[in-house]
C-alpha cells in the first residue's frame, strides 16, 4: 500500500512517533508524536535535555520497543517494530569481553549479513587503517575509552545497513579525547557519507558534525526546531571560533533553556 | 619468579599451622593420655593406611568412579535443564519453584526410595550423587543466562540478532563464568554425597570401608578414609578451578598478552 510516506531518497522517516510507558494513572508520555527524517548520505543530530526520550526514540527506530503511535520507515520500507535494519553505536560500547577486538567486529558483521570471509578481511583492513591493527587480537578490557568507541564505531560503519544510529557515543569520554574523536569521526564520515542519526547533549558536537540539527523539548519530547548547518565540508578544526558557529550555538542554547 | 614467591607466601602459613596441629595431636595422644580408641595418633593412622593400602585403594577407586559419574551426570543434567528453562520461559515459571522445593528433601530420605526402585547397583547411587550436584549448577547457570549486561543485550537485539544467536553468542558465554561457581560447589558436594550413598548400602567404596572399620573398632582406618575423602574433594575442586583458568582467559588480570 502506498501511503505517500514511502520515499526512496530517505534513509529514515520516523513519523508522528508517540510513546507512553505504563497505563492508567501511572502512564507517562515520553515521546509526544515527533517526526524525524534522515536523507541518504545525510548526517543528522538530535540534541535534547537528558531524560527527554532520545534513547527511547532509538529503541523504537531499531525495533526494540513498539511505538504507541506512529510509523518507522527505513530505506523506503515500513519497518515499525522490525529489528536488524540499522547499525548501532550504543552509549556504552557494548563489546563482548570474551571476544577479541577483531572477533567482536566480525561477529557483528556476520550478524548484520556479511559473509564470514568478507567480514574478516574488512575488519583486518580497517583496524589497521584506524591505527588499531596491533589490538586486533587483544581483549576489549585493554583498550582505552577512546579506542573502545573507535572499535564500536568501526563495527557499525562496516555493517551493510545504510542507516547508522549513534547514541551519545562520546558521552563517557574526557573533553580532550572527545574533541579528537569528533575530528576522527568527521574525517571518516566525510569519506564514507553514510546516513547517520546522532544523539548528543553537546550542541557544539552536533553543529560540528552534522548537516542538520534537530532540537527536542523536554518530555514529552517534541521537535522544537530544525537547523540546517551551513558550514562547508570538509569541516575545519577551528570551526568553533567562527562567529556564525557561535551564533547558532547560542540560538540552540536559548531554545533548550526555555522551560 | 614473582608468581612463585607469591605462591609460597600464600602456602607457608597454612602449611606451618597444619604441621603444628599434627604435632600437637600426636603429642596429645602419645603423652596426653587420650584413648587411642577415640582418637588415634597421626602416625598410627599413616601406619595403618600403609598396611591396608591395596584395599584402601580399591575402595577409593569405587568412590572416585561413583563421584565422577554422579558429578558428570548431574552437571550435564543441570546444564541442560538450565538451558531448557531459560529458552522456554513458561516452563521456567512452572519448574523453578518445584526445583527449589526439591532441595528441601534430604538426600538420606531419597536413598531408600531409589534403592527400592533401582536395586543395589551403581545406578541408584550415581543418581543420588547427580541429584545433589545438579541443583547448584542449574541455579548458577540460570542466573548467568538471565543477566548479561542489558546494554549488550539491547545492542545485539537492535542489530537484528535472533533468539538462538543471542543464546549462543551472548547468554551462554556469559553464563560460563557463573557455571564455574556452580561446578565448584557441585565438586565438593559430589564427594560428600558419594560417601553418604555408600553408607546407605554397598560393600564397596570409602563410605562402606568407614562403616565396616568403625563397626570393627578400627578408628585409625576410619581416619585414613576421612583423609583420603578430604584429598579427593580438594583434588576435584582443584581440577574445576584449573579448567576455569584455562577456559576463561579473557578476564582482566588473567595474564594474556596485551602487547
Ligand atoms: N522501559 C521503560 N519503562 C518506563 N519508563 C521508561 C522506560 N524506558 C525509558 N523510560 C523513561 O523514559 C524517559 C526517557 O528516557 P531515555 O529515552 O533514556 O532519555 P534520554 O536518552 O533522552 O536521556 C525517562 O524518564 C525514563 O525513565
Ligand atoms: Mg540516552
């Protein structure tokens, strides 16, 4: 059935998503009917207060939670409640402690649908490329926080699913590592141009990385405003010193501060 | 080097304590006027053990066989039952309370029933030992299967991991760590329950040997059997701990190469 929402150029369309937890008097509406879309090859960020339901939105897009109302379309197909259509970088890296770094990546890739040989080859090649070649056979607990998130990101990047969801991937890192990771991520992304939806609570991070920024209200979450980010790519490291950058940052900050 | 020194530092205090206790015991019996019918001296226990060594080893062999069959059978049953209860949730809800209830039936009470049903052979005794062993394993395995890191579970479900893959790749490996704590408990129980099973009717095994010796007023033989039982118990426990170390190498501090 054609409803008019199917659009092959869109990597993701989440339409009028509403989510209530519990029922009766204890019911709590977390998502208030919001719509979010990501174009093919577009990098979109969501910023919103913590507890506003960003992780819940990801769980709905990923098919872990059914929405109370609304539909999810991925790559032009209706996928509401279906899993396996996305690749995912969770808040904590979620590496299996009993598998080596390479083993972790290979497992996720085969689950995502790659054949074993390709998974092995890609893993090896890319670990070397991001400077972690010598950790391929090490267990995750020897990695630093930044390395762990790089592995977690690589695992999602190599999966064949065209849409990547990143849930505050740098939230647990210290400021300096975080900055390095943002630069690293843009450089890799600018080469690969995957469709990305990133959740963050850092306005600067959203502006620095994205083509578009979506600002959410506190719960029940609704879209307050969307901003197209006009800065040319490749993004320069010194972007955050530009007046235009700071003006946007200020506007988003004001939006989020409203009660 | 450092490891060896560490080991010695751990071993010598209990070793010295043990030697002192033995000396005290010997002295108490030799000069303290303790009746050797009540408490034979260590030296006479060793002398008696050497005198009846071939018979003692025969009985030990029978006990070891019973204990290993019961331990292996009980562990396998416990492992299988845990997996089954985990994969079929309604069965778990029905069976779990019964399982806990079954542990309140004392082993000594079941023994005559088993003998009644299955006669005097090896089978009823092995079943008895197995019944004692499987419970700690089922409980440990089940709790291991149920509670891997929810972040990991969400991640793997999000990228489309099916129920079986989730079981093989996440839940089962996670449960292995728990399994070993169950196996260690079961190892200690298996020796104990094998001896009790032998008390209840047989003329083979250390349990039977103890009964016959105590009826024949040969306390030094009873003590010799006790020492062998303790040794067996320690040995089986040590084997399980060794298997654990060999199998779980990925844990922090387990000394794998970090480069
Ligand atoms: N399974 C659940 N049951 C009930 N409430 C939930 C559940 N999951 C999340 N919530 C609630 O939804 C709100 C949003 O949570 P979350 O999506 O994690 O926010 P964010 O990721 O934006 O910080 C929180 O108040 C949380 O308590
Ligand atoms: Mg969150």
